[in-house]
C-alpha cells in the first residue's frame, strides 16, 4: 500500500549554529535601529513668486520677524554641559542672546515674543509672517521662533532666501 | 505495520520551524527599516520644537531631504552635494534640486488656478542646531531659481523630550 502523505521527518542536521547567527543578526539590527528617534517637522514656505512673473501683487502686509545676535554665547558640546572641543557640532549655552524684532518692537526674551505673536494673531489671524535672519543666526534660533509663530496660530510663514555667495563677494 | 514518527536520536523535542520563521521575518523587517532611514538621514542634533508635526515619510511622494551639517556641508543620501571647503558655486546642488523639482507634481502658482506651474511638494531641510542659518538661506535662494521653484519647505526638529536635553547650568 502506498501512503499518500509522507510522515513528517525530523529536521536533519544541527540547527544550532544557524539559530545562533540569526539571533546575532537580530540583536544587531535591533540595537542599530534604536538610535533613530522620531522626528518632527515644521512647515513653512518660500516666496512663491521669485523668478516667476506673477500678475498678482502681494496685497497683504506681512508681519516681519527679524532675528539678530546680540551675544554669541559660549559653545558647549552638543549633548553635555562641557566646553566645546573645537571640532564638529556644538550647542550654545544659556548665555546666548538673540534679539527678536516684530515690526517696530524688539525683545530679547523668547517668551515675550511668544506673547506678542499671540496678541498679534488674535488681532489679525490672516496676516502672513516672514522670518528674516541676520548673519550669525543658527538653525536652532530660527526653529524656536518658527515654533512660537506656529504656536500662536500662524500657518502662512515665509522665509526669504539670500544668495549668500554674492553678498560675500560684494561685501 | 509500525511506523516510527520520530527518531529519538535526532529529535529536538520542540519544533523550531515557526520560531526560525518569525526570527527571519524580524531580521528582514529590521534590515529594511535601517536601510531606509540611514540612507537619507544623517546623524544630527536637531533643535527641539513643541509644535513639530510627527514626520511620517511616504516613499511614494517625492520629497528630497537635505542634511546640512554644522560646518555647512550638504548631504543627500550620504552623498556630499556641497562642501564649503571645496566650493563649487552650488552647481551640484542646483542640478540636484532641478532634477527633483522635475519629478514633483505641478500646480499653478496662484490659488485661483492661474499662472505658471510650480512644484507642489515640499523639501525637507534637516540641519544641525548649530548650523549657521546663512547656509539654509542659500538653499532657500536656490529653491527660488528658475527651473527649480520649490516653494514648500519643512524644517526638521526633534519633538521635545525633557529627559534627553541636558539641563542648562546657571
């Protein structure tokens, strides 16, 4: 009589080394992936009409926020409170002073800026915002201001691009 | 007729097959994930922001990611497109952006559907917290050039986590 199904055969050969290697790989990938933290993003815009001939003029007056460095601050290591070694990335200490100008008013306190933006948004929620950074400003400063502007409720936030290479040659 | 189902010498006791299957699945999963993230995202210290939207990348959407290091080096997918030490006048970055802009879906520049078509997808800028903003302004300037005209940008930030950030010393 022929059997229809072969009986299950036990696994032949030693599986232990393969399982060992597999686990090693698994542990390696699990550890490497841990470094990737969840990232967030802040949306903003660039002037739409640069280089394009648009018939539409800008009808709305924009709220301009200017950033200027008053005191550069001490450079610290990116993740510790130790002095910067002079190589690679760094972070500014709490003694960094940045001046924020919103229209005619200026402030050096980010909380005051947040309050002011909140008031202005309540008064005119439709107003677009432009962010302008003077030389010396780093990415962190801009993100903090952008964060406060978004927090106040503004969604139409525009940056102004500069051809830095040309300005350097001219100056 | 007697059929012995198992051979007592080689029998491991438990069937290992499902476990090995699951482990292989996990390995494949982690390999794919690490490959995707490490290609595009450089190791940077992003500034903290409270209002950052969580970023869920969609591989079907064309969204170039520029990594700008603290020294102004611009990397895309591990390739250096601009290095302030070997200034090429941003030609390489310009051609990259133009090429990306070409692949993006286009929309008319004005909200009422008139005007020339401009790319409608964003560009994600990931910069280190200490990157001078002039490098980013330069990228923004390049985005506005004829043939690129990318006008939507996203600035990467870390979602605020008070445990990770060192406490400021007074």
